[in-house]
C-alpha cells in the first residue's frame, strides 16, 4: 500500500508521563473549533475535557468571548472561566488565537508625541459576511480543480529543505533546539525524493527516513494537497471564515477525512523495519484564493489516534507561495510547521524550502549551508480579513463570478 503521507517519530529522550493534557491557547482553540465543527461531543463532555487541560499560557476573557461567539455551550464557557482563573499568573501567548476584527479593541484616546492629549474616535472594521451557499460551493470547486491539477503544472525541479528541530521533554512550550537538517529535494515526473546531506553542519549522505532522534516528514510537494481533494478521500468541507495571508484575502474551509478514507500515516520507532504504524482520520483548514482557487495554506490535525499508540497528537501547517524557477514563477511549498506529542514529551520542526532550481543531475551543495536565517513571521502569520474581496481584473457579471481558469504554466 502506497502512503502519500508519512510522519516518523523517534525516541530521543527519557519517558515522561502526564496526568493532564498540556497545550497552549492556540491548541485549545483549535480543539474547540474541531468539536464545534464535528458535533461529536456534548457541551457537558467538552466541559469535562477542558477541566483535564493544563495551559502553558494565560487564557484571556477576550478569547472566551470569541469562543462564545463561535457557539460553545454554557458549561464549556464556565469550564473555560475556571481555566482562565487558574492561568491568571501566567504570561499571555505571543498572538491572539481568536483574532477577529469584530472583537478588536477600540482606541478611544491617544497621546501625540509632541503635543497635548487628543481624543480620537475609531470604529471597528466590519467583518466580511460569509458568502451564500452557492458562492461557497463555487469557490470550493475552484480550489478542488486547482488541487487536482496542481502537480501537472509543476516542472521538474530541485530545492533545499531546511528543517530546524526542537524538543520539549515536559510538553510545556519550553523547547530547546536539537539542530538543523539540510536535505536535497528532487521533484521529477510527480515523484518526490529526499536526500539528507547535512545534519548539524556535518556532511552526510542518507535518506530522510533513516534520520534518528526526532521527527521527520515527507509529502509536502503536491501529494498532501491532492489527497485532500481526491474524491477517494470523501472529505467533508464546510465554510469557516475569511482570512488574509501575505496580504491576500483567502476563503477558508474546514474539512474532515475519516480513517477509512485517509492516507495520513504516522510511524513510531527508531528502525524502519520495527516501526509501529497507523492510518488516522484527520481534519484541518484549507486557504484558497476566492477567484482562482489557488491554495496558499493547509492545516492538518490527526484525530482519533488510539490511546495505545505511542504518539498522542500530531499536526502540521503547510504554506505555499510563488517561487522563481529558472525565470518562471510557480506556486510551491514555502514553509511547514510540524508538531508531535508523545508520552516522552513534544517535538516540533520548523521547515523551509529554499533555492528552487530546475532539475539537474549535478546538484551542487557547496553553498547550501550559508544564509540560513529563518523567514520572518510576517510571511506566515494570518491576519484578520476586514475588507470585501477584491474584484477580478476583468469585471464579471457579479462580484462573485469566477473568471476563466488561467492557462497552465509552460513546462
């Protein structure tokens, strides 16, 4: 059986068991969003689960209010308030996990740098209302067509995958670096090949799956996107929200794929021959251009992992952007963020894809260890959407009419 998605977790530190579930506020919000979307638990059951959670950062009133606006029940809200009180001495997270124009604070007074205090009025930007069901379906169909045909428009190319790895033995958002892996990725005739050539600055020559002491992933170049929209996956899509990625308005849909139709594979073990492997259901979000269907981000979260399996949770966020390959622009993977949790603690990988070029057999790695500063967070942070979707370049009969599909890029 061919798996389009493989995650490998290796033992690299001592066993550490947790009596309670540990997570940050963003992970808590993602959990509640998934419960609301899937309707698999009652309000009482969700509240009971929240009482077992230990947060690593402060839970604010604003986050609770935002979650109430999303539709959480009364018992869930009460459990969140208890959790808020338990975290009041902690520091808040680095970003607003439920950022929304509708709940952004007003700035009623400001002080000029060189003058007296002046009053100024500000109004909250109105959130964009969701499109009607017909337009939701049109935009989703455009995204599906884009995803199914994505790999057919890609040339044969090579690039460098930079993987910065981190470990947290206590799973309390206290990560330390375990080094950097550099791999050559060759994409030829729709097939991906990963070859590791540097681990923590030492030149090596080995496969990605033979890397020990951490988590690795493959499948970012098209197979993940294709599987999501392949009819065989029987994915369930629902409208989620409008968002902004790298200055572009995106239509965001939630999705769910059950284990019977999934190709999402998780493997655990330090030897490929003796690994434990499962296929899990997964869910997440997909971000697509409302007119062209171009996909810029996909979030994956494994669900219903058996309690007996060593890996307890895993998620990944994959971003796409325009890159230059021999003078021609193509949409290719930009970054990926992988997170995994087991009884041993938590692991995360910050992955970047760099130095795209046309495929060649004489790949030169001489200079590939230079200039490895991480990309700025502004390249991947989602911003709230507070303006109507821009009209296409050529006016259509309706603001929401989809333009004709552009011709495929030259090969």
